[in-house]
């Protein structure tokens, strides 16, 4: 989706409801029927290309840095990787060099940042061996797994799914994808996040308990992966809250930085 502002999204939705989106008439299906309306696709900018990466599914790895696992109350020595999903329209594209408005979500009073490496998949596969897994990774981006922490904890205490805390509008800000053919496969390098110029999270990609190849291999045991899938690979320790007016800056060595203003 080329424009992620709330105002423009509402305009598009209203226009669709009125059947007034120019050039967006629903195509005929094989049986001669048409869909009721057109749902816009979600895509991400690709560095060095005029093509965009369409997003099929967003997978997120939970507690993949030992120190973060401990701060969330888990024992990292015993826990295999686990995954949850966000909706594709959680994507908020962040252009390099821009400060993008990021809306503070409804309901929550404890809104947390989580800086993460994102891996983009461009090949179909299941039961992939870790030794082969990086062959399925097209490239990498800097992302944020934004979290309504109070709702996540409430759901966890009730042994209910995390959807209210993790899966909502604009909860997956992301920078452009850098093809692995340009930057290589990222296994080490600084990853950090600042709020209002102060460093809050700071680690190295090498601290991940399960690297990207292992994540892809493990995930492919449970789901068949397809081109367009992306994997948020977990966050370091020292997650914390932001409020309206705060500026978040996210960095991973070799990729574009993110800069967002909470509004």
C-alpha cells in the first residue's frame, strides 16, 4: 500500500464502499462472477528496483533474544521458537530519511516499541532444512513490532491469544527491503532503537537464539511458506513505552533507519 496515512486509508475505504475507485472495478472470476469489492493489496518498497514486494503473511518470532525472554518472564534455555501473526494491513511503510506520523492506537495505555530484523521470503517451501533456508530469503528490512503491552499481558494472564495486543492497524512499521544479493545474509551487526534521542534498545543480531535460517526451517514445519511471507525475527531486551509526541528511531547495520513520530 503506497500511502499508509489514516486519512487516505479512510478515503479509499469510503470510495470503495461507494464503488467509486477509478480503475478498481472488481475483475471477473473464472466462473463469471465478480467479487463484491476490491481489497487493496499490501506491499513494501524494494531498494534498487521499481517493483514492490507484495505481502502475503506476517509471521513474528516471540522471545528470540535471551535477555528479552528473561525480562518477559520466560526461561530462554528451554523455549523453542514460537510464532504469532499480524494482519498484512498492519504494515506501515517508512521511507528512508522521512519522519512518518505513527498513530497511537486505541484502547491501550501502555504502548511499546520492539525493534526487529525482518526477513522477506520469495520461494515456496515446507519442511525446509536449516542448511537450505537462506535460499528462500529474498532480503531484509528494519521493522518495529509495536505492541499494546497492557492488552497482551491481560490476554496472557487469561491464557488467551495475543491478538488484541499484537495484531492491529499500523502495528508493523517497516523500512524498504534490501535484497540479500546486495547486502548478504545478516547474521551479525548492531540493532538499536532510540526514543527522543536516548538509546533504549541496543544489541547485536548475533545475539538471536534462533538465527534467520533456523527460524525459516522451524516455521516451515508448521506452515508452507510462500513468496510474499515476511518474518519479524524478534526483539532485544529493554522494550518500553512511548506516548504521543515521542520520536522513535530504529537502526540495523546495513539497512535503512526508521524514524517515526507518535501522534
